[in-house]
C-alpha cells in the first residue's frame, strides 16, 4: 500500500481491520473484535482512521470523559507495520484534536505504561506541536489490575493542555 492517506471517522465496516491492526501491534492490550465494532459505531466522532486505497492502516480511538467533557481520552493508537516510521500516528492525533478542539475539547488524556517509550515520545511530541503543557501522574498501580495471570504494568496518566483550536 503506497497510496495517499485519507483520515476520517471510522465506520462499523472498519472494526475488524482495527482489531487486526491492534492485534498485530503486539504492544496494545487487545480488546475483543466486538469492542472495536462498537467503538467504530458508538465513538466514531472521537476517533479517526487512516486509509490507503480504502484499507485501514492506522487509527486513534478515544472518547470524551462524561465527568469532564472538555477532555478527550485517547484509548488506543495503532499503525500497521507497513506504515510505521512515517509520522502517521502524530498526523492522526493532530487530525482528531483539530476536530475535537473546535467542539470544545481542551485536554487530551491518555494512559501509558512507563516502559512504552514510543507512546511517551508520541504524546510528548504532540504536546510540543500544540504548544501545550504535559502533566504526568499515576493513574493505575500494578495492584489495581487483576492479579491472576500475567501481571500488568502500572499506567501513568498523561494530561496535555489546554489545547487551542488549530
């Protein structure tokens, strides 16, 4: 796939591809295929997908916090391995928050494990591009997660803002 990237809201038809991209990332906590289908249906306005030749190659899925509607939480960011290294994740975030800031969103929130250097770089770069403050704090400790099976790393909250419409 080497065509032009089209960034738009996802549709239900994109759900299976988003699940595959997340699975193939081998870094994200993989949700059920059903969850990605619902996400594309119910949270399309707070999510974006990049397509090349009509095929999804990257996505950002998020939602507005009900208790803080001026904040949008980025749930997952993933880019197909054939498209990595081109700055696509940053372009997806910029496209999404250009839309969301015009609708009153002033803060980006996301959680990142301390060992996920790529995500830390991505969101630090976003804050710099948007000339916004980045604040990091503990969100979930390792002990907050279920203790049966593989232990989950802690999750730090990254809060970026205030964001101004671009």
